[in-house]
DNA sequence: GGCGGGATATGT
DNA sequence: CATATCCCGCCA
C-alpha cells in the first residue's frame, strides 16, 4: 500500500499530492522530507497546468507514466520539479514546493549559503532543487526505480495533519485549493497572493 | 515587511 | 513578444 499514489488515476491527483507529504526525496547526498506540494491536473479542467493546452516539447513528460520527474526552468534561472501522476496520456502532476532537510545537512547548507535558518534550506520549489543539486538533467528520470539521480522513499511514521489552500504563483484557478502542506511545519513557505509585476490594477 | 532586479525558454 | 508553479538583497 506504500506506493499507492502511483496507482491513482489522474482525476485523483489531489489525493496523490496528499499522500506524497512526508515522503523523502534523496539526491546527491541530501535527503528532504516533503512538507508542501501542489496538484496540477491535465487537459481542460485546470487552466493553471502546463499541460492545459495539450502536449508540447516542454510538458511531454507529464503525459508519460507516473513516478517520473517533470523538471522545467522558470524565470531564466530556477528549476522546479513535479512528480508525474496518473495513467499515461492524462498529464497529472504534483509540484514539489518545500521540504525539511533530514539528511546531508552540512552539504545542504553549503549549497544554500543564503539560507538563514535550516528551515529555509528547502522552503520553496527552486530551493528544494538547489539543496538536492538537481536541474534539467533530472527531467524525465524515475524516482521510484532507482535509475535516476533522485529516489523517493516512504515516510517514517504517520504523516501528521494536512492543510489545504490555494496554489502559489498561479493567475488562473485561484479558487482551487490544491496546495497541501503539513500543519505547523516551519519549512512551509508563507502564502503570498500572486502579484503581477506591474500590470493594470488587478482585482 | 515590501519592492525590484535578475535572466531566458517557451508558447502565443 | 509577454509571461512564467522564484529567489535574493536591499530598504524601511
């Protein structure tokens, strides 16, 4: 039952996201325990998803089998990773937003000198990638069969209380509460309402 | 805490 | 060509 999120259908990607909280992701000598994730659905229903308009070169991995990483570059300098969920062709995915460093602490600190507290080491999707030293080379690699640079392993104990809210940084579908985090965890980034850079007055 | 700069692949 | 699943450093 441990890898049950792998078997969930695409329409249950929010359940997959909830299940992934507490799991450990290990890569390049550092392990993080996932504390914050977001679910993204595929075609039609979810305008915030990269796969919303169908297959492109960038998002092709999302349409493949579950258990692989969809890594993309954003703002010209950061990388974010999603774990593909659901059956092939459906393009559901879970964005890894934050984690607690539970292994390789010194290495993680050296990779993120700007972090003032240990809780800030992986408190953001791109920060998470930095402590794990992952980039676009990790795109389309598996996290469940040991063939890729990153490996996902089940949590130690019970996951704890899960809270839900709107997703961060998306302009569309602000009302969909598909961001999930472990209640009270210090590594969860504070929610900031999406602020467009300098556009006509939003409402 | 708020605000702006940074730097570029991607899709329209 | 405007945008994007962001981070950091600087100012208050």
